[in-house]
C-alpha cells in the first residue's frame, strides 16, 4: 500500500515563491505516484497585498480550513502530515494552532519553511521563544538551504532539519544567440523597496550618466506602499530615465517568459529574500545574475562565476557590477553559460521532485 500523506499548503493565488513550489508538488506526477496524497489549500489571502493583514473574511476562511483538516484527520489514517508553516506574523499563529491539533491527534508532522525571521522574533522574548519551541517540538523540518539554518538553530536541533533547494521547470531551449542584441537587464519581482527596485533605479542613473548602452525592464506588481511608488516614479521622471528604463507592470506565466528570453542580465538587489524563484528562472534562460548576499542567494549565485554579488543597499557598487557585464560581452556570455549549467544541474523541477521524495522517505523511516 502507498504511504498516505496529507499536504496542507498555500496554493496560488496569490503567486509567490512558496505557492509556486507548492503548486509543483500538487501537480507532480512523480510525487503523486509515489504517495497517496490528499491536499488542503492553506491560503486565506486572495492577493499579495492582503498577506499578513487580519480581516473577518480571512478569519472565517481559517476556521473553514481547520474544519476540513480535522475532518480529514478523523476519517483517514495518514502516515505523515505535511504543513508549509508561515514563520512569522499572524499566519504563524494560525499555522501553529493547526499543528497543535495535528500533534494532539498523534500524527507525524513535517514543516516546510519558505521564509525566515524567526531568530529575530524569539531573540530576547521568552514568551515567543517558548511558543516557537513548543510549535517545533517533535516535528521534522524541511528548509531551503543550510545557509538559513541559523534562523531556527535556537528552537530545533540540526538533526531534525533537512535541506531542499527550490526547483523549477523551464520550457526554454538555452541559446545566447537567441538573446536580444541589446544589453537588456531584467528586474522581475514585486515593486517594493525591500526587493531593491529603487536601488536599481539609482544604479541606472549612474550607468546612464557614464554613457553606457543598456535598457532595464522592470516587471512586477506595486506592493501596498503608495509612498514608495510615488518615490520611485518621481526619481524616474526627475532624472529622465524613460529612454533606458521601461516599467511593464506585473506579468505572469507565458507573458513573463518573453522578458526572460531577452534578458542578458538579471538584477535582483534584494535585502529581504530566502531562495528567490526569479533568480532560478533567469538562470534557466541563461542570464547572468547580479544580486546580494541575502538568504540563500550566495548558494545559488557564486560570485565571479555565474554572476556578481554586492553589498546590500549600495547603488554605486550595484552600478559597478552591472558595468562590468555591460562593457565585457565575453565575460557576460561566459557567466550566462555557467548560470544555465548550474540551473540544469541543481535547480530543475525533476531534481526537486526526486530530492523531495527522498527526504519524505527519510522522515517516514525516522523513529
């Protein structure tokens, strides 16, 4: 008989890194052939703007999810319950309460973390530290990278944690020759300060003033911050950046792949990320990467190999890294090839599915 697993996880919409990976699990032929799987959608927010905000509709939806899960737990003897635990905010307490029900009913439980911030929350706060330790007690954890273990090292032992890199599918047949002949740079993420969209705007001004030939496509949805939007647009207009920058708004599925196909350089100057899917997508299309030493990014992007890493919140250094690639086509082409090779070896959908199944088997056999 197949192992029975109940997957409780956020599914799109809204679209973000965790929901995209969860959709991969839901749609995976390998995972669904290997295990007898049930699924419950944990999502309560209909839009990225509503994540972390409390309203009556979300409360009712949370209770509905609890009832569905409890009904399934009483009707089926699962070998394992898999929960994508939100690491912070109100969503954490919602998920923590759900995990308590699961453990009280005697089910083996695994958390899959797609975010960070726990270390800062529990530091110096005994009450919160106690809540997190109790939540993580007697569970296994899947995390994105060994570089992120520091965030939970004070609440769970290392031997309880497994590491699984994100993986994505790309329909692209890599070819530098098919790239745009112009020096196209792509930013694809939410339009918010923490993702570095304003920093890249500042770097663009520095590059333009040096007379460099380039064009940056900004693709993404404005986050719930009108002041930042006004700040970004004001800088864009005041510095007459319309000739070297185009903002396209959000693009999804096939629409965004047009930008990945043309981009020679992918820039994500983020100061708040874990394991960005967008970087993997860019690598799958053979773009060199310019990003920061944030989260697990140094594991994905090896400095001076498949791209450059630079100091966070430093537009001058960002501009210098981009300039190196813009003026040295041979260097950029080499980094593009290395980026695609690394994606093909480590970050494909197939590898993710295989590694996921292996980790689940290890957790199931663990006493």
